[in-house]
């Protein structure tokens, strides 16, 4: 249509609207388009000047439609033919035509038809409200409305300018609502994720000027609880001048089943692809080489990456080749040999790699169908390292057998009840029992009766505690009736069958035992000899000392030289007595005849003060520092005094006369509940290298050669300190003196 012609139609309509406001008319500028008067638009609740012919002509009898399309001559249209005055036969017609005058005229190049109507409207709610009853009322009155309502698709209409819409009942059926139930608005049933898409969809169509249909699928919540997929296909009607009208017409189609099928198909495709990928990964993930052969041709159809790597080829180099490409050393083709046997029992062959190196492979196969072909699936397990390990193990086993055979230790393997399962040859020879007779017997029957009971108790207790290593010394009798002392180490292990076994390694210690017994006897004899000699020496010494006392009483001051000699003899006599007392004390300590310390509560301050007052450390010889308050400890008083006597004696002995005199100091550490007794001298000191050996029996430092002594004093001090829970700390510097601390727990 030309622009001027269209403008003429609009101008004519505007003129008629101003001059005949109560006249209902329409103008048809062509066969498919109608222009309605404003009052008729309002009555019909149309949304635009231009609407489709189908929407308008649905209100009229088909004969009127025939006339408009030129099928009835214009001369017959001036009067309403018979039957045209009959109302549209609907139960509740929106309007009825009572009069129709039709005429034709030319407007420019247009052959227009104009019709003057007299109608009776039955749409008061449409005229007053406009939304949403008008579109629904219009569609309900369509003669093909029942067909649309019962079809597989629904109809919807939306006017975005006047905000009104119509949705046919089929849409509610798609969402699970029946005619008897009130459906919720589509805005509430659509999924929240799809709501922005739906609004954008309507907006896009409403602004479209191409007239092309748009398709989209939206998800709605079905009343039964599942998701319904509803497809909308719609287009926008354009106005006479080609601009968008805002009116969107479309169809609803339930595509839930199709979407589910599509999703299932996609899942199936993905699953098939995943299965294929999984099988490929599984095939390439196994460490064994796998080759697929065509049963009829022997051609390699496929292989995994492990097979290509194992034989030193690429997959492309193997696929399509005959299996004879996989050669073995000095043998017929192993694959042919295996297939000829018609057994899938594994065989081991030495195969060659592409570079000529060899490997041990275990070959198995199975029959299968692949892509419609009968195939063999060959599996090659590389046991090269296992074969090498077996050879190495065999060599080591031979070596270990030789080591055990010629070992100086006597080895047995036994059950927990001491039944011999295996024995080294040297052990059976030691006992004088043939190895065959030794196997199967309980080894404890060869033990000494006393040791037999003891070994059972030791092993039972160890097993109950879960111990794995058991040390034991016992005697075994030989076939000659002699007893052999053996030192054994038994290890409790579990073999491959889960049975507990005792692996025992023994050494013959008969000679060491004999030497030890001899040493014990010698020590006993030495102790008895020392004790006897000391007692026998005490008698003449006692006589000697008593006579010295008599001589001391007979001499007077007129013989000073004799007095000096007598004093010297008296001093040496005391020293001999002290020496004999120490020898006897050492003898009792070593023989175990010295009784343990008798610990009792004592006051250290009182004990030290009495010790000094009895002449053991006079004020002229030793500087003493004692606290005023008592300090209580649990000690053997006699042994403690002996400790003090030896330490003070050494301090005086090794301090020159022109040096400061020794010190005896007692202090208390209340936080640690300890008393610290310090014996300090400023004498010759002790060499650093000798300090660790100082408390050994008979040991004397290198710088004391010219000073008399036995090396027994500090040994006795150390033994008595252990029995009285006394710790000893020593600090000494050459030519600066020695400091000894006795740390005594207090009460």
C-alpha cells in the first residue's frame, strides 16, 4: 500500500469519527485488513487500529466474509440479505448484527469497502474494564474455540501496551490443572531461573517488526510436583505503517516428553562416551600389555599404550600388522604356539623388544567379539623382574645355606611346643644326635631338668606379653651324657601359612661358663685368704700397739728422741689398722657379706659436729661451717661417717702444710629438699684424664705416686653413697684443689 493511500484512509476515518461519533463502521482497504471505528474498537476491546481479518470476521456470518472478499456483488450488499439479521448462534454472543450496509469506493489506487453496522452488544464488562476479559471473551466466541481448547497446543495473546493478556485452557492443562481447579498465574509456576528469560522474550517479540515467529522453552512447576517444559511460539502483529503494535500472538506446546527424551538421549550419549573413555582409560591404565587380534587373519586390530611401550613400537606401527611382528628369542612364534594349544593357560616366553633387548612375558588370551568380528584379547604380563628376583633369591638361598652350614652358631626352627622342624648340621653333631632323629622331637627334652622348667616358663610369659625376641641361657645334654652350656636368642615369627615359628640362634658358652665359675671360685678363695690374713695380722698388730702404749707410759720427757720414734711407730700402727679395716671392708663388699645400709632419721648437723669433736677433723686442721638449725635426712649413720672420714682424710693428705686448710660446709636447698655437704681442699688437685676413673678399686691418680695410699678410700665412698641414695659431684683443678659435693635428700 502506498503511503499517500494509507494516509487517505486514516484521514477518512478521522473525519468519520468526528462527524459520526455514534456510527459503527469499518473500512476494508484490502482483502485481509480492516480499519474499525473508535467506538467499534472500544466495543470489541481491540488494541489497535488494525487487526487481522480472522479476528474481526469471526463475529460475522461467513456470508459477510464472502462479500468482503469480493465473492458477493456490491449491488446486493446494500440491503441485509435474508439470514443476516439472525444473531450469531452462540450461548452468550458478545454482539449481534441487526443491520449491515455495504458499499465500495476507490481511494487512490485502493479499492476500499466500507460497512455501516447496527449491532447490539452484550459486553458491558469489556467496555468498562478492558482487561483481561476482552481478549478472553473474544477468543471464547471463536467458532473454532472448542477445537483450540481440546487440541494439543494452546493459544495466548498479550498486549504489552495496555497490559492485558489471554491464555487458553490448554496451558493450564499442561501445568496439571483440570477445568474444576483454579490455576495459579503463570508468573508463579515458572521457575525463578526462567522468569527473566520469559520477560525478555515477550519484550523482544513486542518490539519486533519483522513478523518472524520466535520460539523458546520455559520450565514450569507441574501441580504433581515435576517440571513441565512448555514451548512458546509467538510473533508480534505490526501496524498498518509497519511499526510494532505490542500485540503478541502465540501458541503453547507441551514438550515435556520431548525434552525428557532429549535429555535422556544426551545422558545416554554422554554415558556412552564416558564408557568409551573409561574403557580406553582402563585399557591404557593397566600395567599389562594388551593386544587385540583378528581370529581369522591374526592381524593386530588394537593395542594399549603399555603394549606399544613394552615392545618398543608405536601403536600405529603395530595396528594392521600380523602378530608375528612380536618375536621371541630362539623359539617359534609364541602366540601361534599358545593359540594352537587352544587353552588360555598362561605360558611364559622370552620376547624381544624392537631394540633387541629381551624380556620375560607371561601370555594369556581370551576370545571375544569386537565390532562384529571374532577376536583374541592377548594379555602380556611382564615378569622380567620376578624372574630376575627368583634367580637372585636362588643364589642368595644357596649362599645363606652355605653360611648357615658353616656358621659357628647353632640354628634351629621350632614350633611353639619346641618341636624341631629344621636344624643346622653343626647342632645335631654337637648333641651327637643324627639330624633325622632330631627332627620332629621336642628340643626341651634335651635340656637340663632345672632349665627345662625354666625355659617353658620364660617362653610362656614372653608369648603372653607379645614379646618377639627371647634371650635364654641353659644346659643341653649330649648323647654321651655331658651337659653343654648354650646362650640362645630366639625370634618369634609367623610363616607364609600363618603358623608361629621359633627361630633360635645358639652359641656354646661352656668354656666361658667354666672360666666364670673358676673366677668365682678364685674370688671366693681370695676373699677367704684376705679375711684370714687380715684377722691373723690383727693379732700381732694389736700386741704391737699395746706394747707401744706401755712404752709410752714408761718414757719420760728426758728422752725426746725416743718420744719421736715412739710417735712415729704409733702413727704407722694406726695406719696399718686402718688399712686392714679397709681390706676387710672391701672383702665383705665383694663377697656380698656386707649388710645393706640401715636407713634411719638422723640430724646431719649433729652427726657432723660429733664426728669433728671425736677428733676426726679438729678445728686446727679443717674449717667447718654448719647451720644452727637441725637438718634431717634418712641415712645409715655408720656408713655416712665412714664417707666423711675418707673424704676428710684425703683432703688432709693431699693438701700441703703451707696451703689453706680444707673446708667442711653444710648448706640446705629448701626448694629441692636437698642438703649439700661440701668437702673442699686447696691441694695438688686431680688430673682431668684421671677423674673418670677415680672411684675405681685400687686406682690412684698419676700425681700421687709419692704419697702413701691404697686407692680403696673413694671406692668405699662410692659404694656407701649408692646404698644411702647420695649423689656425688666432683670438680678438681691441678694445683688448685678438689671440691666434692655430697647431695643428700632431706626430710
